[in-house]
């Protein structure tokens, strides 16, 4: 369906791709992975046409469409409602509907038979395009991505960048391109929306190409992994977990081949050195030299998964109780965030706070930190608690003119330059990278600097808000190792399930506007919620044994309602056409009755007058029918 052949692409003197090839087939679910800067987003832009290959080709059939969700869409701004923005996906439907609206307006003052025929053809085209269902489809996608019904009419401009990205994702999903390309889609989604998107992708008709650092998301959505490494596209037939096993095996085979080849080279060189001066061995020596020159060298395996080797030290240990919240309630005006929440954070707690966006997770972190006022209750830090807070706005606090190494020196950690370089190395800043200015770093690189700076502040209580956003898989692994080595206390807000399952011994979640605590890790929490849901379903089954039948009837009722809605719209259109026809007939009769010669034929006059009166009554009834149908349709549309 889409073929990449011998692709080469350069940024200045830097080689991004060198003779790379990949074939994307229909139904392929591809996870594109590699460290930040390897060229994953660059490849998507090459496929989309934003960039042009220096060598090689990217070819696809004329009917193959490509959709691309990228971070640049965050800047899109408009006063249109998010429903209308997402519905722009149905360009042809909107064009047909616009033509219908213009034609109906024209017919109000200029009624012609050809207009009626044209209107009927346009309405048939709209029905063929399933145009009457586009609004319902758009609402379903937007609500699946976390928007409430009430929010659908709000202007796009009133939402934050992350929520705007969801609208653009909804629009892209509704377009249903042949190749759907998603660049870090989970960065702007919460856990419920990620799970919804996983289900949607699993049923998607076309091919899917995903760049993501979320291992769990990749495991649930892709069946092929393509690793960007050394300017090549290396393919593995399986999900991310399969890739890890297969890659380890390939690396072991490659390393063995490398070591065997090095041993052979060493032996050959020893032979050449030993017998170079002997005339009787000259032919053999020359043969060995030529063999070495022609030998295809096997590369030594480079492990790009750095180990984090850092001992966290504190100026002082915190008291046993790190933070205590008693009946805490927080609201913004009438918008309740959480209420009556009582929680206690003990020294050594490793807490992951999970749940849908907008439910108060970040707000709770600020309440604990003491930077967010509350309406009622009490929040206080314990004895000897030293805090460090990481959130996306921490990136703005970095000094842009500093070099990366100097930025870490400002943390007050009192670590030596060599120790700081080791820490930066673990966060994938190696060699000369530590002398880069902060202002030239990408968003992901700035995140790594801010995280490293937070982790070495000698705080005994960390609060981390979405720390894995914009990090690649290697950086997430580093952060996992760092937090596992950390002996203090922390609360982490995250939607990355792999990350959470490796760093938390307690889970916080919000239920009925109350922040609650589960004493166990993420896997145990998932099992607990599963069992709770099953218990609730069983209880409901006992109380309402026919609930599923009622739901089926409800679904059937919805379909029946849609059918009735279409019938009502059709009936109204047909009545409008009849009204127009009868009004024309009435005008003709009025013209005949106005002819003075008609009075010379009393019989014909009586006949025309009788017909005129009958037609007036019929038209009056049609007007009444039209009003009733229009009122009924308006009521049905409000119920939709």
C-alpha cells in the first residue's frame, strides 16, 4: 500500500536515514520506536510530504490517503465549537448540506421545477454519504476522548493545548485515512481516553503507524515494531514485549558473531605478522591480507539502555508522617474538584495518582505542596520535610542561556562535575551534549534536564506531575531506575501504566469526587477494580435481571428513533413540495378568475370558483400539516 525504498535524508551533515526501506500494508499496526532524535517524527513528516527525501522514494496508490496527528496542531485556534471543528472531517457532506441550504433559500423566492429535482438529487446524495449520522458519529468520538456533552458547543479557543489536540485527533479519526499516523498520541490523553483509543485502533480498517513511549499502549495496539537505529528501519513482527525478547536474541547473535570475527581477525593478523618476512609464506600472507580487506565487519552491539547509578542523599530524613490532609475540599467557583478527602502520606510511600484529566490530580499535588488554597479542611507537611516539585511549567523555569551542565550545577546538590556528568549521561546527555545551551534543546530534552535537576535537589519528598510526557522509552527506563533507587517519599501523577506498575506501592484514585487510597501496587489495584466491577454487575443482575434486555431494547429504540427522525425529515420535505405545488395551482386559478371574459361563461366560472375554494381548503390543511411536522421534528432533534 505504501512503500519506502532506499530512503536517505540528511539534516545538514547529519545522516538521519541511509538507504532505509519499509513496506506498509493494509491492516498493519506499526509501532515506530527509537531514542529521541533518532528520526521517528522526521519519518512521519517524510511520509506525509512535509519533508522531501534526499534519495530514494516513498510511493503509494492514488486512492491511498494519509492522516497525520502531530504536535504542530496544538497551535490551531478558532472560535468555532469543537463539534464543528471535528465535523470538518466530513468535507463532502458539509459541502452537500451547504448546497441544500442555499437551494432551499433560493426556492423561498424563486420556485422552479428544476430546483425541486436538484434538491431531491442533493438529498439523495446526502443520504448516500450517511450525512444524517455525521453529527452522532462526531459526538461519539469526542465523548470517547473525554469531552462531556455540554462541552461540545464550547469554542476550541476556550480549551487548553492538550484538549485541543484531542479535538484534532477526533477529526483525524473521523476522516478514516488509509494510513493513520499518530505522533505521541498518549501525551495528551488520560487513562480512560487511552483505553478508548486502544479499542478504536484495534478495530481500525486502515494501516496505523504510531510513535509512542508508552510500552503498554504499544503492546495493546501494534503487531509490528519498527526500530529507527543507525539510519535504518529494523522490523520486528510482534508487539513491544515481543520486540524486547527478539532484539535481545538478535543482539546476542550479533555480539557472538562480532566476538568470533574479532578472534578470527586477531588470529589472521598474528599469522600475517609472524610470516610476513618469510618468502615461502608470501602467497598465504597476501591471501590473508586480501581476506581481511574484503571482510564485511560485524558491528559490536551498543547498549542504548543506560543504567542509572546514583545514590540519593538527603540533608535530613523526614519525619514519619510526610503530609496529612483532613477533609480537604477544593472547588473553582461552582466547579467542585474534590471533596472531604482525608489522606496521610507516610515516610517511604511511593504513590501513583491516576484517573481522568480534569479530575483534580495536579490540583491535589499543589494543595499538598501548599501552593493551592482550599475551601475547607486542612493540609500540612510533616516534620523536616524538604519538597521538590516537577511539572511541565518547570521547563519554563530553566535558564535558556545556561549550558545543560551549568543548569544542573544550580540545583544546589553540591555534587561534583563528574557526578553531574554521570547523571546527565544516564539521562542521555553524553559527551559534548552537556555543553548545549538549554534554548536549543527539544521539548523532550528540556524535560530530561528538568527531571534530572529535580531528582538531585536533595529533597526527601518528591511531587512529579506527568514526568514521562515527551520522554522516549530509554528515558522512561532511566526515570524508573532513579525512582526505584530513591529512598525518600513521592507522589507521581501519571497515565503510563508500565511506569506506574514499576514505581508505586500505593495507588490514589478519585471516586465520587473523593480522593481515595488503595494499599497495593498497580497490578493489584487493577485486580481490585476488576473484582469490584464484577461484584457490582452481579449485584445489579440480581436487582435488575432484565437489565441487559432493557439495554438491547434501548439500543434498538435508538436505531428506531433515528429511522423515525429520517422519516419525519422526509415527510416535512414532501409536505413543503406539496405546499409549493398547490400555491402555484392557486396562483393560476386566481389569474383565470381575474379574466373579465370569464363572466360571459357562468358555468365555467362556477366550476373554477368551486375548484378555487377546494384548493384553498387543501392548501390550508397542508400548511397546518407542515406546522405540525415542523414542530414534531424540532422536538425530535432536541431529544437527539
